[in-house]
């Protein structure tokens, strides 16, 4: 009987600690301006949100950390210029595709996290800029 009670208490403790992050986005979008991908969003409600972590996936569909943006409070607009959307090493391959998917990892002050919906964007970069970006990446 004590074993069943212990399991039940453990399950309740897990449910309490795994509460979802409370946040609402008015919009979440990404667009290519030829030099970078501009990721933008606006919060409607972000109670207890400490930060946003931007994640990007390429052709392999594996999300990787891009940047951290500190939360400013409800009803705020955010923008990030992802200038490294091409030419970065992705496992053993280079990102040569021009379509990327983004999502936000929303982290609260007590380190709980949730994810936003995903958005996709085609990055329109000229062949010259793409080649130059890959050459620069080789020397980093």
C-alpha cells in the first residue's frame, strides 16, 4: 500500500513541476531580406517568461539553437536578424538549402519551457553571396 501511495505522490509531483508555460503570441513570422532572415514576433501575454530561444532547422529537420532574447514583458515586439542562415556547418554537411524552419523555445523564470508553432521561410540569397558566406565560414 505504501508503494502505491509513493507512486501516486511522485506522479502528482511530476504533474505539478511540468506545468505549461503561459504565453500568447499575437504573431510569429520570418522573412528573407536577401542578407539575413528576419524573425519577428509580438507577445500578447508572457507572464513569468524569462527569455526566448530562437531555434532553426534546415533540410535535416533538426532544430539548433540560434540566439537568446530576454523577455521585455507583455505586449512587446521582438526582432532578430539571422545572418548565419547559410554556410554554417550542420553535422557533416553545409547548409546549402534555402528553406529554413524556425520556432521559439519559451523559458520561464523557474526554467520550464514550451515551444511556439513553427514557421518556414525561403532564404533568397544570390549565388555570389552564398559562395562568399561559405568561404568566410571556412576561416572561422
